[in-house]
């Protein structure tokens, strides 16, 4: 019984995390692509994106729709 509850909770958490990543990647398209920076700088960019996301959530801004023009190959993936 406990095992079933743990599995269900894990699945629910995984789904919530996937949804969060989708939202953050919409807001910051550079996270959807390969960051061409060194690992410490990449970590700073990712943390800054999530902090900015939380600020936007607190300001009650709406979630942007996916813009294919932003995700095109011509965009520099190392910049946000």
C-alpha cells in the first residue's frame, strides 16, 4: 500500500516538474537549446532564469505561447 502511494506521488511530482520546465523554456528560449558556455556560467544562467521566472509569477504575468520564430536555428543559443 505504501509503495503504491510513493509511486503515485513520484509520478505526480515528475509531471509537475515537466510542466514547470516547459513553462520556463517558453519564457527563456535559450534554455531549450544547448548553452555554449562553460559549466559554471551555465549554472548561473539556469538559476537566473528560475529566479526571474519566480519574480514574474509573483507579478502575475501570463505564460507566453511558443513562438517558432524565437526557436529558429538563426537565434544565438548562448544568449537569453
